[in-house]
C-alpha cells in the first residue's frame, strides 16, 4: 500500500484546488454595465409603462419567441 505523509497530501489537495480555481478564472454569470435605464433605491423612478425589475426599467410583458415556420405534426 502506498503511504504518503499528511503534509504531502495537504499540499496535493491545496494544489489541485488552486489549479481548479485558476481554470475557472473567477467567472461569474453577472455582467455589469448592461444597457438600459437603471432604477431602484436612490435612483430615479421608471417612466410610465415600465416597471423596475432587477434594477432596470423594463416593460412587464413576458418575452415571446417568434412564430416557428417549420411544419409541426401532432
């Protein structure tokens, strides 16, 4: 059976963690500075016909995809 010291095991685990952290590159799905009018606390209110949603003034209607032109058989 292979015996390794606990110091070597800890260095190996920390090294693998740092490699994985480096590969991820601290990426996050949030994109700051998106276009649109900002709203919220200490910011101006939205114009009529829009609502403050996730910090931006948007219309409250649900997004819809364009009609599919491909034939669909039931």
